């Protein structure tokens, strides 16, 4: 759109009928403007989003408080789009509906081998079944890499890595390409820790299953420390095997991080803040989220500080 004052606005979309909606919204707004109203460049400061037709109309229909004589003109605009009638729009919609209805389901594509089962975003037990293990290989590789070159790094797990590189690592893992975390492109250990946190964050169901959330919260509320530890231990033992084994190896690793607190500045409390909301959360957010977060952090912190009592054998 080019205004009489020379300001230009670019409205861009790959969806034809959406562009048509914008075109009609702008045209109708201009047609409704009384001749005595002015539309200056100040009135056209807006940002368009896909659902912004109303916002656009409001912006175009705003009256200037002190219009200057030279601005008392209707808006002149041009759109690099050939406007079609309603029938064209309906035809586009019809074609899109047919395309979507014919598109095969994700399950069908996976069964035909066209789409591989992905590691990120899949249920934990499915990843483990696919790998014939009880702990995802990616989790083991990340832990090994961090313990090899990240235990002494300041802010390990708290400092964020480059998101673009983390997404690249995510892509490699999902494509089942051979992963070597010693490769120079993964040199920044914060990329490895960021990817590991992302893996747990993207689990459809957290490492602490939804059905256990309230039970863990009630357990952490227990005042007597010995009873609290015993209750947490009992709940951990009831977890599905992949959840228990993955949790055990992860917390053993985080305990090693906390043991280097004097160097990396990551205490059990700091790790609780980082991993609490990542590892356990309610299926539906109800009540006070700040209170939930406090309990989430406390559960992780307790399990780290009392690791041997919670994950040790009965004799321990």
C-alpha cells in the first residue's frame, strides 16, 4: 500500500484467499470514510497479522485530531494483487479442503516408512521400545559428553546454548543420523545441555507421568523428612521402567554436577529450578502456577540431595 504522503506498507502472505480478505478489508474501510475525513500517515501505523482485519479497519478509520489541508484527501493505494471475485475464493477453499482430505495420516506415512519415528516429541516408552532399551541413547550420549567436558563449566544447564545449533542437533537426532557429540559443530557444551533439556521438555508426557504429579506434590508437603523421603522413594519405585531407569541415570548425572558446585556454581537448588518444570508438570494447569513451580523445584532438589536413599537398594 502506498499512501498519498509517500509511506509504503508491505502486506505479504502465501495464501491467496487471505490476501483477498486483506484487499476487501482495506477497500471497504476506505469506501466508508467520509470525504471530509483525512487519512494521514500517522493513521496508518499498524502491523498486520493473519487475523488483523478488524485491527486494520480500526487503524484506517481513525480520525486525525488536527488534519492539515493538504492531507484532506482520500487514501490512494495500490496492491500488487489481481483481485478476484468471491467464486475464485471459494474455488481456492474447495481445493484446499480436497487436498487436506486426501492427505495420508502421519501413522500411514510412518507405516510405509516414508516418515521415520522421531526421537524428539515421541513418548518415552516408544523411543525405548524402538531402541530396545530402557534409557534413550540420546540421553546417554548427552550425559557422557557433559561429564567428559562440562562438569566444571560455569552455569552448566543454566546457560543457554545457541538455539539454531540446538535445532540443528535436534534435526540430526530425529533423522537417525550417526551422532558424534565430540564433533566440532557441537563444541559448545551448552548446545548439548540445551538439546537434552529440549528432549525432556518435548516429551508428550513428562518424565514424571501426569498421573503421579499430585502424588509427588503431596509427598513433598510432608513435614517429617524421613517420611517425606520414604514417600518419594515409594512413588519412584512405582514408575514405569523407562521412566525409572531414565530418571535414575539423569539424577545420578545431576548429582555429579552439584558435587562440582564450587566450580560450576550449580547447586541442587539451582538444578531444581532448571529441571523442576521440565521434568514434572500437571496435565492441566489449575490453581496457582507459582506454587506448583515451587513444589516442582523442591521435588527435584530433594531427589538430588537424597539420591542414595531414594534410588538405592532396600538394604541401603
